[in-house]
C-alpha cells in the first residue's frame, strides 16, 4: 500500500471515481450489490451504501489511508504490552485480544498477521470473541 502515498491527488481521484460510479445508483441498489458481492448483513450493507453515497466520505477515508501508510511503518508497542517472556522467569504473560464475532474480512487478515509474528516470538495470545 506504500505506493498509494506517492500518487498525487490519490484521495481526490478515488473519491471522484466512487461518486461517479454511485451517482445514478440509489442507496437500495448499492445495498443489494453489497449484499450479493460481499455477502454481508443488511445493516452492514446499508452502512456501506450510505458511506459510498456520502459527498466526501470516500475521499476522506483515502486521506486517512494515505496518512496511515506514511506514518505506521512498524509495530511500536513495547514487549511489555505484548506479554513477552520475563527474562528472569522465562514464563510468558498471556495477551488477550477481544473481537466481535462477525468481524470484516480485512479485520481477520489484520488479526492473523498481528498475532502470527508475536506467536513465533513466544508470545502467548488468547483470542476471544464477544
């Protein structure tokens, strides 16, 4: 995603593209497309449709994406947060992460990549759903 930060006016371009693609479609049509393509709940499809039809929502989201890609380059949490083994006892402290039962596909990818590296380093992570 780092290449996106180098494209001039990226947020404006994507926001304009989203507005053009959704201009003639009413919110119920966008909901239907979201439900069929993404297989999401009606409530989530409605939220996505309203977001896409918002005047500057996509553009603002792309600005945030670009800023995050520029700023977040590595894990800045300390080993104490991750529950790394105490050097004196060699006993790992568990880290519990709580997530909703129905998280999005992107969130699942983030959770998997977030925990994979830490587990390889000996961190004991317990994932629980609410």
